C-alpha cells in the first residue's frame, strides 16, 4: 500500500513530467562576450533604448563604466580610440569600454533612425552615463 505522502509525491512527479513534456527547449545564441576590467566593481546596470536620428552622431564621448549595446535597427558606425571604425547592424552587439574615448557612434543612414538598447554597467560612484569630449 502506498502512503498518502508517497502517493502525493508520485502525482506531483507525474504532473511535472507531463508539464515538461509540453515545453520546448530554449535556444541560446551568444551575441557577444566582452572582458571587463577586474578593478571595476559593477553595482548596478541601467538599460536604455536610444534612437539616433537619420544622420545623427553622438559626438566623441567616454563612459565611466563599460557599455554593451544591442542594435535593434539601422546601421551604426563605431570607432573606439586606437581602433578602426566598425559598422554594426540589427542583431549585433557593440562594446564600449570604460574610460576609453569613443570617437564615432554615428547613424550611417540619412533617411532612417538607428535604434539600439544600451546596458550601462555602473559602479556605486558612477553618476554620469556619458561625458562628451571636446
């Protein structure tokens, strides 16, 4: 004879197995992997959706913490100081390292906006998301 507890466990197991059988597997695609400065303590992440208007340019700037962006639409050219410019399109990720000048972050289209999601990895003392350079 099965005890009430064993019977309940058996029913729960069968219900869980039935529920899992109807689920589909999660597909995971790595979009980017970026090293972080081990001296930087990240205490919060701020996520923003940004839109560069047609022909828009952010201007030369710097971030206190690293920024990881995901391009939703458009074509964006990015140039980190000391590196060649690189063009990013929808579905690609952009990495802006901390405390490194970003010389170009420009929408290549003169007719369509470029839209992206920026994830700012910030420390406790980081208050500015971006500082424009002159």
